[in-house]
C-alpha cells in the first residue's frame, strides 16, 4: 500500500520496534517503503530478511542517496540524544517527519535536539501492539501537517487503535492507563489464576478459564452498545455468586478495588510526570 510519506526509517528493532515493523509490513507498507536501523545488526538482519526490507547498523551507514520522509524512533530513551544528533547531521536539509515511541521525553526534548521547524509526533503505544491489538496515543507539535497526522494514524491503526490528544500533559495519564495498563491486567490475571487454584482447579484449568474470560469480557466491552457498568449489572443477579464477589471488590472501606486502581494510576501518572524531563 503505497503512501507519499514513505519510505519510513525505523530506528530501533527491539520488542516494540519489531512488532511495529511486522504490523506495518503485514497491512500497510510495501517492501521498499520500510528501512530498519539497529546497532544489533545480526538480529536486525534476521528481522529484515523475514520482512524483505533493508537494514543498516547506524544512520551513518545508510547509502548516500537514501531518501527518507519519515523517521520512527524506537530506541531506548538514554540513546536518543546520540540518535537525534545523527539524524540532525544527516537529514536536516530534507526535514523528515519525526515520530517517537520512546517513553518519558516531551516534544520539547526533540525540538531542542533537532532543527527549527521540525515536525514531531510523540506516540505512546503499548505491548498488545505485538499482536496487532495495541492502543496508541499521539500528540503533535504545531509543525505537523494534517496529512502527516493521517499517515501516523494509519501506521498505528495497523497495529491496533489510535487516539490523538491536543494537550501533551495528558500523555502522562495515557502512560498510566494504556501504557502501563497491560501490566495491571496481567497482575489481575495472576491473582485470578491463583484464586482459581485455591478454589480447587489445576494451574492449566485456571489459566485457560481466566485468560479466556478476560479476553472475552474485553471483546464484549469493545463491541457492545452498553457501558461497562451496564454489562457488569447484566452479569450480576441479585443474591447470586457475582454479587457476593462484587460486595468484596466494591467495598467502600478504602480498600475496595476501585480505590486501589485509582491509587495505582495516580502513582504511575506521578512517575510519568517525573520522567518527562528534557
């Protein structure tokens, strides 16, 4: 599927970078529309071979005639300054769109290390992008055009769903909800499996019951016309087993599930704010 904003240069092919590359090649970008860069060249070559795309060890090693219109940064945050210096040196004249999935760095960080008028989009994806079921939130600086926003939407929609926010400060809340959120779900799953085992089921039985129940409930919530609150009420018969369990989870004593989740998200948001430094 050709797009005028490609070829796209993906810098960093770790777990998330690899997941994005696979999703983009599967449903959006042709072989010549994606180029990979990663210092771990052997693993990068293996991925590039599987996707039938080119790969290089560094930005400096790209062929002199490489024409790039978009660059996605999927590197570790502590490597960003060096990567941005290489990008500035190599690509400032052509001024490609810069999008970054690196956590904890605000738009102003990229503006500081790039060129005047650089078009920059900050993206917060999450790990379910690895199975094309991710949730990505995006925020753009004023230099980004409508067509560039549309292109990035198409990229992130290829691995899940996309939400745009206008206020960058909301990215801390996004990080606490969808960025860190899968870990909350996985921990809830751990606890539910342990509870199932305590109730007499084997580990395999408990795992199947719990994972499929969470998967099905999420699918139902995503497709049903009713709110999650209404869906909960639909399952809850007066005086039944569900109500007995919910009376514990919904305790208003300060130790109920809602209070714990609110406190957990607040802690994650606070930490995200502390990490958002230049």
